[in-house]
């Protein structure tokens, strides 16, 4: 135990002497290193050849799964070790590979440092790839003496260039550039397809849509929503809440554009329930994982809900949460096609939704796990308000 503690304290003391900002001061020789610029424009010195990685924080394990480099991981977070959960799109496919790895952090999407520094020092990965904010990356690098590269990403619109930048940084570190470009090409093809099907539909012909009970930093009820909702953006839908977009998003977007750093992301927010009455959307989408909350609200005030035309006419559909410790890109693509099928059935009449979901899953993660997703509570279909979950 004495030697172990001596090793830990020595390593932490060494890490504390490293630079918190700018190029990391590594002990390996210059000719065996290269410099990676991460999403916060931190220049991080990493080994020329990377054989082992710790992927932690928001999007870390998920991007490792998309890039098919899970075999490079030296550890996993508690959230991935404990149980298979369809809230993480990669979990049905990769839980068995992760559950027996050493624990290196708690997991989650806050962007703060929730890693276990001592375990990381013992496991000694070549690089830590973290979905952390800038100060958290600097802190973890000081704690461990291991280079920390941030791939922090939060959704702005529908799978934007910020995601591509983060994925390319991860791929550059892991040597997975070919796989990365394959994924990006596929996503681009889906985005073009979704755009071309809907770009010429006049706004006057579009139904007004509302998405509620969205999951953001936890579960929420009917009046919790998004502006710039990615599945709606993908198909040029009319989102009722977008009248509030300016106050909800512009400050974060302007800061990111001015600094060239990671976009801080859109937050879900509680809208005044009376505004939803004023909007009176034609079609409503709700997260099936939060229907117990919505049904409790319905039971306490059925008159409010029954005053909405979409509910009167049975135009309420599921929209499985795509956000859990960062956006599930697989689910975002699937949700966009589902939104298209519901909102613009003629434009998507040739799309077999179930087959398209299988294609997306196989492309992004190597296996169709649609049935597992539905069994886990993330399903697609019509919702009966106040009925069974």
C-alpha cells in the first residue's frame, strides 16, 4: 500500500507541474509526439501513435462506439458498467464489451470533471478523450499527467458541423479517420435526403408542431420543450416554440462564433402552458419515457389538455429522447425520419420506417437493435393521452 500511495502522490505531483493551458508538457521526446487542437482550441501534445484511450464524459464513449474503436478503451464509466440502457444508443451493442472494464469515472453529460484520476494514472492510457469543458480538461490533465483532449459537443440544430469537428478530433487521436469520414458521408446523405423531400413544401401547407416532455438534465412534463428542435429542423418543420428561439439560443451561438470554440448548446426550457394553448399545434410529439409525468398532469387537469386540437383529433405521437449524456446521433436520424413520416406523409411515402431505422443503426453502430430500443421504452407510435404508458 505504501508503494501504491507513493506512486499516486508522485504522479499527481508530476501532473500538477504540467501546463494548465496551451501545449502540454509531456515527458516523451518531441519526435514521438504530435499536437492536437481540441474544441476549446487547446493545443495538446499526444504520442505520435496512440494505442490506448480513456473516453469519458459527454459523447466520449458514444464517439468511440461510432468510430468502432471500443477495443482501444482501457476503462469505462460507471454508467456504462452498471447496466445496459437504451438511453445510450451504443449501450445495446457495446455494454458487454464495457461492463468488465475498470471503472474510470461516474459518467454523465454535465461537462465537468467526474473522472477518477487515481484509476486513470494506474491504467495509464496514451490519451484521455473527454466531453468536458475547458477548465475540467485542464484540471484532469494536471491531476493525471496524461494528455486530455476535449471533444465536448452539444446539439445546435440537426447534427451540425460542431459534431463533425468533435468526431474528427476523436478520429485523429485514435487513427480512425477513414471510419469517421464514412460516418459523416452517411449522415450527410441522410441530411440531403431529408432536406430535399421537404424544402419545397410551402409553410402555409405545413402543420404546426410542438414537442413536449423532452428529456434534458432529467425528466420533464408536457410544457418542457426545445427551440431549434433537431428532428424538426431536419425536415423544415414548423416548430411552435421557435418563436422563442432568439432569446433561447443567440447568446451561446454568438460566443462560440466569436471564439471559434465549442458551441455551448441549446437548453430545454419550461414554456408557459398558456402559450401552448395559444399556439394550438396541429401535431404534438412527446417523449414516451416521460409519459407517466404527462399522464399525471392530464389526470389533474384533463380540461386543459382536451382543449388542444391535436389531442382532440388524436394527433399525438411519440418522440423518443435523443439526449442522454449528449445527443444520440443514431436516434436523431431516426427521429428526423419519423417526424417526416408524421408531418409530411406524402413526401415520405416511399420510406419504410422500420427498415430505415435498421439501416441507420447498422451504419452507426454495427447492429440493428430496434426491438431492444422499443422494449426499453423508446418506441414510435400514437399516444393516447391519460392512457397506459
